[in-house]
C-alpha cells in the first residue's frame, strides 16, 4: 500500500462530508494492509455502545472511526493542494512517492524512511517499477 500511517489523504468516494467534497485533507490514523483499508481521522465516526468494563465502569458510548477502503482515498499533494495519484521513483535515498500531477515528491510521514531496494542500483531512476503496477494500470484505464 502506498498510503502510510500519518499521511494526509482526501476522501474521494463512499460516504463523504461536505469538507471532503471541498478536498480538505484528513490524517490517516491507521492502515490495515491485509484488508486494504485505512482509518481516516474524523471520517465515518460511529458511536459504539460498550458494556461496563474495568476501564469504563459505567459503560456507555464511545466514538470510533470506521475503516474505509483504500481506494476511497487519494494521497494529498501539498503542491497541487488536492488528492492526487502517485507513482514511485527510486533515488539514492531509496524509493519515494511522486505526485503524478506535478511530479514533486510526496514525502513520507515524519519519522518514516524510504525503503531501499537491494535489487536496483541506487543510481537507476526507474519510474514505476514496483510490484503494485497492476493497480496503477487499472486506474489508468478508467479515465
Ligand atoms: Zn502535486
């Protein structure tokens, strides 16, 4: 998955709020790679009824974000100020994500380092040689 915990994304499909239509970015709280889902801050908040427990002696309701499909969000590009499609590129630092609109790097969330590839010489700047290419091509066809 290209989206990481801490990324800013724009919700583009599914149940949306007014701010989502305006392209206001939201923070990714958690990614669930095995389910291809992400938990987006303030998006699809559901109230859950909980039974009294040790932590909550009174029980009651808690508000929790519901995971949504990763295809419903797009990575936010600071330069384009909207959700964009991203490609990947190999640099001396490792694999980076680049905006498909402006070509600028979409930095990883703070504290994350790009993955280095052992198979590729660091000087080779190969665009889109990652394994996730099938997904990219499918997206291309839709437009
Ligand atoms: Zn951009």
